[in-house]
């Protein structure tokens, strides 16, 4: 799966035996990172896991809502 630079992305693991590997197009740079909160009510994403059972990193609990986030994707088409 290719996720273009600047696109929001996330995943939900529905089984216990899962390994996720991914590559990036550049070195990690915290200052250029952007994100949105996983449970944004405006997006209403069905992650197929009850919210009280979801395992979310501490970092991923502190992101803004989509409407308040920095949008850094620019389409040139």
C-alpha cells in the first residue's frame, strides 16, 4: 500500500498475531510531523474495536481534531 506524503493514515489490528512493517521516504523529523486524533467524532471512523479496548500510544492520544490540525498535503495535478 502506498500512502502519499502528507496523507493521514492509521490502522486497526483485529487479530492477536499481527506484524506491521512500513518504510518512510525520509528520516524521521519530529518538527515536520502532523497528526489528527484517532477518535475524532467528525470523522466517525469505525475502527472495529470498542474504544475502551483500543490500545493507543500516549503520543497518539494528544493529537488535535481534524478541523484543528495542520494540513500539509498539496496536490499538484
